[in-house]
């Protein structure tokens, strides 16, 4: 195929003169924000503290009955965040052997670190299957919009009723359309194509498929009013891209969190213009659209934390994974075998009706482990999750296949931890499952290449 030129082979003779990522397999990962504990410490913790400092009037402004993010609940949230930070720092720095930089100082190991690549045909097959699954799911999901294009036109024209009609008619098939989320794994795998195969660039047809999926993703975010889908696709790709490029030529990536915040606000404002501004533009409390969008954007995080704080105050601990493992209750296998499985979260809607805002209904990822397991076990849960996240980041930075494929999508859960508990959501479960299947398949193919190469070397000797 066009562009499939083999990458230059790095031999043992010149390995010592190569940068470590070129022959050992480690990614660059030089930017501070890619480390989970640093991101949470520098970005998430200050936002949490600022939200806790807001007055009760601020939460009443957002349609809530008052402020619940106060007193002991603030300390519970603070120590939950600190438990994650400590766990992530330990997972990143302990028990993983020498770092890539330390291995670079071991010239005797250079001969053993020449990589074996995954055959490009296997990568093409894997990506083709995944793109096919995503395309089928999008076809099912968007079929009603294609059959009634007038609704789409009305939505673009600012119709408030068209949005609700589309949300009711677009096909959400449990256990099927959830696999749309595999689009983010497709993007990560496509960016890693040269590193995993030794081919300088992926075939053009794969990039065409990626562009088509991105267009569908934007349509989904607009028609379903689901901006999270757009962020789910592009944030993991951004993390992967940042780890692959030369940091000396991409210094602007040091400021990626700030640039990302501006970009997310722009995306948020565009969505709110069609989603909410039509209802609120006559409200005298807002000086104009941009003031409305800014206050609404800040309110998404503050109200999510306040909702989570209310849940801690008014809901007894389940001591069982419910909100932290919603995917388990949503598995289609229960319906197939005739077992009624209902997620016990009806109290959430009752809580929002009494104290919150049913429109701003995110429950905050910080407090959900506390609701599920109690204060002490909730902190332990965050310590374990932090350790797992730091370990994944270390694998990612070292160039391990599992880390390279899983950490970019897992990173979204770190970035949005103040708003949602992403890792336990049913939309992330397909990514987690398929990532392990892909790592198993491609790892097996790479082992076969290595064994064949070793046999050839044995015959040559």
C-alpha cells in the first residue's frame, strides 16, 4: 500500500547512539500534565477547593437548594483526592524496575533491546474490524436522523423541541451502541501504528475511516447533545500524539491543559447555544450569551461536586460497587438469560428533585466511591485506583503495549474525575474489554515474529 515504507532497522552497533525511545521502546512522555498525580494536584485539587469556597447563594443560582459541599464532606473529598495522588505517585515510581533512562546507561543491554515489530497486515486487520464495529453502531444510532433530516435542520435553526425529539428517536441499543466508544481506541491505535509496526505511516484508507468516524462523532455530540463523546475521541489521541512528537519542536504542549480548557469551553459554549441558551436568553440574570456560557461552564463542575456531597450526606453507604461499576448492571447478558438486573440508583433522581437541579445532574467522580464503600474504604478505593493509574502511566511511558493502548483512554477519567466516575461507566467498559483483547492478539502476533526471527538466526549460526 502507498506509504508503507519500512522504517530503518536499528542495529546493536548503533543502538548506543540512538535516543532511548528509538530502540528501547519508551515513549517521550515529557509533559508534566501527562503524569496523573501531577495533573490532579495542579488542576483538579484547586478546582475542588475553589468550588468548596463558593457561597450557598452560588449554588442556589445554579438551581440547587443550597450548599452541601461544606464541613466534613469537604475533608472527605480532600482526602479522597489526596489518596489518589499518593497512590498514583507510588504506582508511577515504585516496583517497575529500572527506568528507560537508567537502561540507557547499560550498554551491555543494548543488543537485547532491538525491537520486534507487529506485522502491518495484523494491525490493518485489527483496525478494520474495530472501525467496522464502530461504523455499524453509528449506523444504528443515526438512522432515525437520516430518515428525518427535517429535525436536524430545525435543530440547526435553533428549535428547542427538535432537540428533545431527536434524543427520544435516536437509537440507543443497550450493549450495542455502547461500542461506539471504541472510536477512541481506534484513534490511539492508528497514531501508534508506526511504532508498533515499524512502518513509517499507516495506510491512507485507515486515515479516511478515522476522518469519517470523527465526523460521525461530531454529529453525535450535536444531535444527542453529548459533548463527552467528542472529548472521549480527541483527548486520548492528544495524549498519544504528545508522547510521540519531539518535545523540542512542540513546546506549546507544555501549555496543553490551558489550551485544552479554552478548547473545551469553546465546545461547551457551542453546545449550550443550541441546548440551553434558547431557554435562558430572556433571563435578566445573564448579561449575554458569553456570560451565560461561562457561568454555566463553571457550574457544571461546582454542581457536580455539590451533588456528590449531597449523596454522601443523605445516602447510606452500599458497601457494594454500584455507582462505581454501573457497567455490571448494564451488561446485556442479564436480559439474554432472563435475570432482572436493575441499577439501584432511583434515589439519585429523588435527591436531585429535592435538593439539586435535574438538568445539572452529574454526581462527581470524587464522591461515588465514598457512597459505595463508605469513608474509609472509599479512600482505600482511591488509593488503589491511584496506584493502578500511576502504574499504567509508567507502562505507557516505557512503551509497553498495554500501557500505550490503555492509558490514553484511561486518562480521560483522570481529567474528568471531578465531574464523573468514568472508569465505572458502561460507556468505558467496551474500551477496557477490547483493549485487553487487542493487546493479547497483537502481542501474540509479535511473539510469533520474534520466535521466527530467532529460529532464522539459529539456522544462520
